[in-house]
C-alpha cells in the first residue's frame, strides 16, 4: 500500500511496519513489560459511546481551538520523543515542518537529534520537555536555550524517575549504542530505503539538544549513545520541590505531564501548572496503570477550570479526539501515530496522519450534530456500564 492510499492511522502503521526494520518498528510501537497499559489505552476509547443530535445543521464545521493560549487548527499536540532520526533521517525536523504546516504544537524532547535552535527555525509552534535531573545546571541550560528560542510552553515530564522496561525492544537488541547481531544486520539490509537513510544520518543520531554540536564530536560515527546524558537528565530522588524550581525558571505557560490521579493534578496546579497532561506515557513506563482516558473525567471534575487538561495515550482516530474533548480534555497528544507517519513517508507521512485525524474529527462532529469543537461536551457521550470502574 502506498501512503496516499492509507485511509486511517492503522494503515499508516502497517506501511511503517513494512518499511522499517523490526527493531526500529518495535522501538516506536512497543510498551512496557506485558503491554497491559498500552492495550488499555486503546480499549478505553471503545467503551465510550456517542449520543448524536440529529437534524441540527452542521455546515461550516470548526475544529479550531486554543491550548495554553495558542490557537490551533484542531485540538491535537505532537508528543515529545527521543532519537527520532532512527525512524527517518529528517527526524524531528520533518515532524516540526509538518506541525508548522498543520498549525498544531510539537513538544521537543531533551533527547532530540536536532538542536533546540535548529528546530526553532522550522516555523512550528514548539514546546520543550524537561524533567527530573541529577545535573540541574545542564537541565537549566536547556530550559534557558528553549526560552531564548521562543518555545511557547515548558512541559515537566514527572513520570520518568527511571525508564520503563520495554521488553519488545530488549528482545530486538534496541540499545544506544546499538547492539548489532546477525539478525539485526540482516533486517537492516532487507530494508534498503531505511538503511540508506541510516548511513546518511547515523552519526547524527545522538541527543544534540543536550549540548549541541559538541555531542557529535565526542561520539563515534554510527555508534551513538545517550548513556553520558541519560543519567544526568533523570533523577529518582526528585520531588515536587523540583517541579516548583523548574516552574520558577520559565517565563510562560507550564505543564506537568504524567498525571494519573486527581490528587497529583491538584499538586501539579499547586506547583505552578497551567496545563495538566493526563498520561501514562503511552504504556511505556509503569505497566498495569489504567487507561489515561479512564482517569480524565475524574480529574476534570476535581480541577474544574483551574487548569487546562490534555490527555495522552491511545488516540488513533478523530473520533477519539472528540471523546476525549467530551470528557474534559482541551486537547489530545499523540506520539506513536506521527512516528508511524514518519516511518511511512517522512514529513509527508506525518502530515498525512494529521490530515486523517482532522478529517475523521470533522466527520464525527457532523454526524454527532456539533458544528464547533467547543460544543462537544458530556451530553454527547455515555460510557457502557460494563466499562465503568
């Protein structure tokens, strides 16, 4: 199947699965341990049913919204990720350009393979992601660089004191530096399009956002490693005091990501969050967590209008965006879907994924009887009794 013939995100995923070596596909597709939370995120959307209003006239549909004061074409955010160039040689730059063209924000991770400054030139509305760090001066310098480069919002990722154990990756030998085996080499050779891109860009697949070009000079060609920096940009000893400290460094909107309870949502707001991101890290951290969508309504009921809510995890359809908005989200965040697009067709693939979700959202709104995204609320949905907790 060609990219232009893909009619939904799962079609794009299948194209990416064919075009990428298995170890790279599993790197973007997999979750932690038994992948229970990964599966729960998808199932949660299936349990929410629509209640349409008929014959109300739905011409002139409007999907535009605002998130943290930013006008967006639809309530969608591209999530932070690291080492995106392993998927495509244009990596984060391709994603940023697609985000700019579609007028949605893109969160840049601390382990981006382009520098903060390089990506700022893409024209996209960029946000920056940080989190607990042993090396606070390094972390603070990244925040300062993002501020100088006019990034619009800072995201504190609170759910990564340590990394989750993603067993699919381990079985495939995914590591940085990569662990080469006969199987992995053969897999790469049987995917020549990806292999040529790897040869062109492998020496750049390192966390260049951390220390700019100096990072590349210290690493051996085609053997990138995040080991020198991963330990410096994580800290299992961090507490809410660190969130407050980081918030005080940032002049602008601030978000806390990884919230999965009303109590932590309250704490995030107390420590300066303007946006609360309800997220289980897409099932890539602690396995056994409930679906993010399942916690959204309870959190929305508790915090009211004291902060905006973003939900992250399991979004594969425009209808999923509508369901999340109905339950109280200002926007949804996606990670895997745009990586599928990147693997399937670079910048054009990312743009195609965004277009698919936008078209599905518009069609859902028309059939639901809502002309504007602002008209979608709980009157539009119900949750099957068997799915209640």
